[in-house]
């Protein structure tokens, strides 16, 4: 987890391996859990600096943080192998 946090202090994942985070400059990002014979669906914690909510790009659904602490919002997300998930940050 420490390496993930050091590479991107504004947004990082906490959880198992094989999940990529692609962050764009328009406050949109994509999460992609790789599909191989060792990877399974998993729960991840997504940490984002500031007080934010997320909008699921595909469904339009708004996600509230599980909690906020130390200046960051933390979300619990279920990752499904081989299925990308795109979100837009809504800064409050």
C-alpha cells in the first residue's frame, strides 16, 4: 500500500494486487482489475484527497464516502475481474 500512496498522493488504492488506476486531468479516473487465472473479484478501499463524492460514469449513480479522515475521503468499492469502472470526482 505504501508504494501506491507514494506514486499518487491525491488518489490511491488500498487492497489486493492486479488493479490499475488511470487518473485523467478532468477529475475522471478508471479502475481496471486484470483478468488472469490468479485474480478474483475483490473489495478495495479508494482514498481521495479532500471532501469528495463520486459519480459512476456508466450508471450516473452518486457514491458517498464510507468515511472521511485526515483530509481524505475513503470509498469501499467492489472490483470485478476484467470489468473497468469509471468515476468522476465531485469536489464539495
